């Protein structure tokens, strides 16, 4: 055997191996023990800044970060500053799980604020539950979840649809055409819509789901023409919604006769759709940028001066913003020497605060009592609030499933 | 019946967009054997160039087309000179390198312009529909269909009626012998790559009024376009056009018979079978190397 | 004894020592850090699996993520059933599925699950391979067919929500119980389970590449036609390595589902599949060991650097990748081997001719 060659090769492979091992020390970081033991309070921000969902999530990141900065500028909590630890999960559920672990285990964050999609929430959920940490999730979602470790700031099916569906049936008719992306949120929303329509003697003329990111809607529009429904009930998200709205407009379907009513379309999507194509259609949400209240004025102004005059706020970024304030208010109720995620959760339950949308309340089931509104999009890209709920609506994550209820003690089946 | 007619038009419209994207890819692949996975990002650059021209100079989508073509062609030319040129002897590696280029371009746009979706206004004079009985055709989509036919014809003329085209075909047939006759193969390659990139740019400009303009918009398109190229056959313009048409129509028809997702799966399965039994595509060119 | 084999054994020994003793000691047996590292190790397995088909046999499989995903779903289905007890898995209720689908029933058994996680991907890989290689499909077309298969398969998984959980995948899983031992993913023992699987896969991979089988595969990579003239049934060899590679990817997928505690259709995305190719190329596709290290290094860097350069990280990854393809076509492995050779040359005697270099075109012969 040739010894030289032997040593060379062995060295080569060995060096590679060592490189793997040795490059780690410089990159290693410390692991703390107790929560918020230092001079500041670590909080995690887990919003995608890259990848497909970044379009929406970066606005949530901005809103949450702005709230943290405001709180710090006003002196922090208990004299301690909030220290935001920013991770970019790159729109990938596996990376969400990985980064959530870092924030909750390695960095000992007392709470993590994050994410937009259902799949990313589901990826973080097991970690939050095992570590008994707290995940603040600002997005509207499909319900049917009753975790004790997630603070849900967004609207549920009953908070969006109870006001909307009867109104649509009365003003336009009750023959609905359902179109959504192919995942759990649109299906659940449609399930709930069907239960409401049944009461109203309505009818679903067609129900279809297109793949995420689907961008050619000619077939859908042809089908809509053929079916002649009264209302398009849309749960398309992101790019699909933008493409659909633009092609719907290009096909010259008249919003006055056949409006698209969306549960997901917000100021962000409308900005990309263009005011002209969005005008006349409807969205149901607890918050619109054009909502008139002193808190909202302050919020919008601060947001614009911080991130640019042509930036928009929307119902998810509003929740991302007020959730940080709910977190702060809960922290203030705690003994500064004993801050734990579950302590924050228990302090937050039953708390009210005035958010840009109105006075909101955290329910014992950790969801939020909100103010449903119906907005009609105008050509300037803003929504005009046409109908506003007269009372705050309680969250019912199991509204479509009689006999099940989410309470402060978890899921109760009767 | 009305639905079927409308679906045929929808398929045609989808096919025309697919065709313009695939054409550039087909030329690059047919000439150099390079599988350009950054092609989707060229489409994206075209869309952003249109957005920039509209926002800053007030140009409409159609008037901006020549400028968009040039801008993206220049980017393509630079990338060919700096990176792709060194990889012609390793065609499989070009898949990897161009994927890397795609990541870089996407991130550059995200960092330079921002991740949020941009709005581009469609041309006013092309709004509205033509209605023939129950058949409703959007004017803008008709325009895109005609433009795609013009682009294919133009490319065909360029390949068959010009000196550049002759050199190009010579290099495709036999690079070594062409070089002996004084054809600068390197230059031909650079220009071809730039031309292909420019076409992708035009496709990007044309889809902005219909789609959402974001940094990741090209990633999904490149797989489809690439399948069109493979199905069409190596270096064959007719094949590419026929394949785009076939895939567009089949997708549209499947979409009413089953649904959009299953339709797409069926089309992909069909493509796999086709490659298996006709690996040279529907209309293979006669010679290569 | 084949001399090259001994270098590889030494390299493997060093690597094994680092992975099994160095890393845990370095992280002072911290559960979180070891869990993160276990994730990298499971990705190393899929990277080395790709090196077997790509590096050894020259078959660029862009659909590696599909078989990886099958493994992860097999494991997740078992754990989901375990978590659901006597009830139907929750997402099935959401999708109005009334009874447990027949597809799911056998996954109640752990033995079946473990076998299925290896054999189903292997069988699917084998089917695609038979389908392709009997027709002598090669080069770019292998890449295209596997890519199209991947896209179709991912769409199908997302579409069949009632069976697969759709876009959200399978979440809310139970802990795995392996012969009475409950797997805690933050325990050192779990790290050793993953590390052990990686080492076993590497030993198996090295055995294959050094066997006559590996030699024939390399011959096919260099010139399939000539190998055929020697009387070898090229298609059978290609099919077998594809099967093995797919089976190992399935193993990696099972471990990955354990580490992350869910299975998601993003494990079958085009970008994930190309990421596997990136790791393999960065490490060096010629050597299964180098490919495994490539996966570990890139993911380690991704984990650390993306903290520091939130926005710039993707740019760096793109640049790194283009640079590797352009200047280091054989990956880090190639650079080190070349450097070693250059050192020896300076030392005086170059005893033997250059070994055939890998950067000769894999398949310059298009179908013609």
C-alpha cells in the first residue's frame, strides 16, 4: 500500500470532519436558565422576512417591532427593556419549528410573537406546548383549536361570518360560489358558511379549491360565468387573491351585480391588486385602516412615519401590534422577579384594552373578543366601513361543531 | 358547450403566456444545452422592470416592452459572460449554477425593492371584452395571444432569414466546424442567451397586469416552461409552440372535467409518459452536434 | 486490500468520532443543541443517499425529496394514530372522513411503519427507475422526469387532505416508542439514535461504493454505452442504486419527522429537493462521507449565519452555490484531495498518474 497517498486521503477526509466539529465553537451561543433573569426581557419575533409569505409577514413583523420600540421608549416594563430576538423562518414550516425551539429553549423568551399561515402555527404548536411557553398568533384562522399556549389575536369564523353572510344574502342573494386555496382554512370557513346558509335557505352553487400560489383563473372565471351565482365567497390568500382580483376585473364582471366577498383580502392585497380592480368588492374584518378612532389614528400615523407614507396597516398587522401591548399589560400585573409564560397567560385572561379597532377583551379560551366590520373597497385602496357590529363578538373556535366548546379549562365536549 | 368554448380560449390564453416564457428557455436549451433554472427570475425581472418604468417614467405596459426586453437581455448577457459561459462542458452543473443565480436575483430584488407585491396597471385601451354569443374573450388576453404569435414568427425569421440566425444554426449543428469557418461561437452563445433572457422579460411584462408581482413569482413558472421545452423537443420552435398549446389546452380542459389540482397532476403524469416514450419530444430537430 | 478503502475507513472513523463523541461533549450534552444537531444529521443521510445515485452512478435525481417525504409521512402516520388513540385523527374529521382509510390501518403497527418507511420509498424509487432506465433515459431527462414526479406527488399529497392533512401536514404527533424505550427528542440517547443511523448508512454507502457493484456504477457514469458492451445490464444496476438511494432517503425522512415532530408537504418541495443537491455538491458528490458533511456544514452555517445576516443570508447561499459549481465542481472534498496531491507533488515523487477527474462532463451525449 502506498503510505503517502494513504495519509493524504485520510488527512483530507479527517480535515473535513474536523472542520465540521471545530467550526462550531465560534458559533456557539450561551444558554440561559431562568426566564427574564437578566436586565431585560427577551421576546421572540418569528415572522418570515424571506420567502413566499414574507409579503404579509414583514408587515406583521414591522407592526410588532414598532410596538416593542414604543414600549421601550416609554421606559419598558418594570424598568426593564423588552429585548426583541428576531428570527427569520423563511416561509418554511420546518424552519419555523427550528427557530421556535431556539427562541423558546435556547434564548428563554418569555413569549414569542409570530406567523401568518396555519401550517406555521401548527409547526410551532407542539414546541410551545411542551415547553409551556406562550405563542402570540395575530392572524385570523380556522378555529377548532384550543391550545393553552397560544394567544389568538385574529378573528374566528363566527367573528367574520355571523355579521357578513345574512347581510350578503339580504343585499345580493344567497346563491354562493365558493373559491379558496386548497388548505384547511378555506375548507373550515366554507363549512361554517354552509351552516349559516342552511338557516337562510341559501345554496352553494359551486365550491372549489385551487393550489397555493395558483395564478391563472381563467377557468374559474368561466365557471363563474356559467353558474351565475349571486355572490363570490372567497378565501383565496396572498398572490392567488391578487391574481384572481385582477383577472376578475379584466373580465369585466361587475361588482355591483356580482361582488367578491373575501375573508382574507386586506389593505396589503388591495395595494397589489390596485384600487380600481378592487373597488366595489367587500371584505369582512375586525379592522380596516380607514376605521375612525383616536387609537387608530395614532397607530396609522406612527406606522407611516416609521416605515413610509405609502405603507398600509391591516387587520392582521393591527393584531400583531395590539398583542404586544396586551403582553405588556399582562407583564405589568406580574411580580418582576417571577415572570413565566404561563404567568403572563393567566394575567392576560379577562383583560380589556382599547385597540385601534375598539375595546377588545381576552377570553378565558385565549381567543379575543373583537368588533366585526364589513368594508367596501374604494378606488383609493381603502375600505369604507359599511356595516359595523353593534356589540363586541365573543370568539367561538368550535362554532361549526355543536357540542364542543373551548373554555379556560380546555376543550369541553358535551 | 359555452363552457367548453370559453375553456378553449382560456387554454389558449394560458398557452400564449407559457409559450413566451418557454420560447426563451427553448432557444437557450436548444443552442447551448443549458437548463436555465434562473429563467423564472428573468420573468420576474421583466415584471419589476415594467413596474419601475411605469412608476418612475409613467410608461404603459405595452410601450415599456422594448425597454424591458433590452434591460433583461443585458442582465442575461452579463450572467452568460460571467458564469454560464464557463459551464458549457458540464450541462448538468448548469442546472445547479442557474438555480443559485436565481436565488441571488430573487434576493437582490427583495433587498433592493422590497418583498411586498407591486402594482402594475394594465393598458387602458385593452380593457374590456369581445363577446361572441356566450364566448367572452378579454381584449388583453387576445392581445397577448397575438403578441406571442408575433414573437414566435419573429424568432423564426431571426433564426432562418438573418446572418445571425445562420451562424446560430451552424453552431447548434456543429460548434467545432463552425468555428473553423470563422463563426465566433462564444459571441453567438452570449447573444442567444441574452435574447432568451429578453424574451423572458417580455413575458414578465405581459403577465404583470394579470398576476401578482413579487420576488418569488418566477419560481413556479420555470418548471412549467421547462416541461414545455422538453415536450416540444430540442431546439424546435414549432415543437415548443405546439407543446405550449397542448399543455395549455389540456390543463384548461382537465380543469373543468376534474379540478385544477388533479388536472395539473394529470398533465404532469402525461408529460412523464411522453418523455419516457418520446424522449426527443414531439417535434425533434433533425440534428444536434 | 484496496488501498482507497482504508483512507475512507480512516476518514469515517474520524468523522464518527467527531459526531458520536466530539459533538455531544462539545455541546456539554445540552438537549436543545443536540436536537438541532440531530436535525442536521438526518439531513446528512438524505444528502449521502443522493451522493450514491448522483456521485457514483451519475443519475441526478431531483425528486429525492419525494422519497424523503414518504419516509417522514410513514413515521408521522404511525405517531398520529398513536396520539389519536381510539379516535380518528383530528384532521380527518375536519375533512369529513368518516372511517380510518385502509391506507392508514397498517400504520398502527410499529414494525410495519419502520419497514414501510424504508421499503415504500425504495419501491417507488425502483418503479420510476425501471420505467426510466429500461428506455435508456439518461442525463438531463432523468432530472426532468424526477422533477415532474416530485411536483405531481407534492400536489397529490396536498390535494388529498383527508388522508394527508394537506398543506398543514401531520401535526400533533405522539412520542415514538421503540421496543419499550420512549424516544425523547431532547435526550442524548435520541441524538445517538440519529447519529447511529447516519453512521450505519455511511458504512453501507462506503461498502457499496467500494464493492464491484460500485465499480460498475462508476463505469456506467463514465460511459453507459461501453459498460453495456461489456455485457452488464446497465438498467438493472441503475435501478438498484436508485432503490437503495430512495430507501435511505426514506430513513432520513423518518428521522426528520421525529426531530421536528411533524410531517409537512414542504419536505417534498422543489426548493427542498434542490437544497439537498446543493449540500451534496458543496461537500463533494463523489464521496458519501463528504456529501454527508456538506449537509451538516451548510445547515450549520444556515442556522448560525441566518441569525446574523437575516436578509443577506440567502444572497450568500446563492453566491456560495454558484461559486462551488464554478470553481469547486468536486466540492470541498475535491479541493482537499487536490491540495493533498499538490503537497505530495511538492514533496517530490508523484507516484502514479492522476486518477480520472470527475469534472469531465457527466453526460455530454444528448439523445441523438
